[in-house]
């Protein structure tokens, strides 16, 4: 669950995790819960029995930068419950057992930029099913490369499952050379269409 990780940070502020390798931990790789201003950078998280990175339970102002998160049993990055005004930049999320990035419950005003999200078994990016009041509003994805996800045959590059308002996808590159992604962007019936600006679809 939320309290089992190779590195676990609880009810803390102003924490930096830099250059740490979490390998084959039978739980989550790095988890921070009920925190503020946590910075996870230059880390490698691989082989976790759950998710690679898990900020949640009210952890605003998180910075997730230049990490390599791969071959974990669940998601590369699982953003959960009131992670707001945060930044996810320059990371690699690949070869994870479900999604590259998953976000949802009141996770608002997050900037995702310059990430490479590829070869995850299901969706590259998944916005979880939430009610409108709890949806991940006002998030921006800019200059990310999203490619060849859905290696189990059932995934999308970007999957929108909730009515997230003011979702912006700008200058991203969607690639599908392996013919594994069912679509670059898929909006479920309960979702809202994002604002698209200068994206490239290959």
C-alpha cells in the first residue's frame, strides 16, 4: 500500500532524494505521503513489486526530475490524491507493467514536460476515472514523447477517463512504430477533450 517502499517519506517537508537506485523492492520504489516540497531527481527505480514513484495523500509542490523508472510491476508514476502545483520533467517512464504515468484524484495544476514515456504495457498516460469535482484539472503536458505503449495489446498513448477541465497537450510527439498503441489519444465517454496545440502524430 502507501506505507511500503524502498524509500518512504511521511509527513515531512523540504526533502531531496537525489541519485538513489531502488532495485527489486517488493513494494513501491519511492513513496511520499502527506508531504510538501519533496524533490526526487536523478534516481533509478526498477523491478518494484508495485509502482515506481508514488506521491500522494496531499503532497503539493513535488518536483520529479530526470529519473529513469522502468520494469516495475504496476505504474511508473502513480500520482494520487491532492498532488498539486507540481512538476514532472525530463524523466523516462518505460517498460512498466501497467501505465507510464497515472494521475487522478484532485491532482491539479501539474506540469509534465520533456518526459519520454514508452513501451509500457497499457496506456502511456492514464487520467483515472473520477467525478468532475475530483478530476485532475488544469494539467499541462508539453514536449513529451509518447510512443509504442500498449505492448499487451490494450493500451493508448494518452487515455482520458474523467472530465478534466483545461487539460492542455502542447508540442508533444506521439509515435507508434511498433503498432501497439490503439490510438494516440483516446477520450472515454465520461472524459472531456483536451486542448491540442502543435502536437506531432507519427
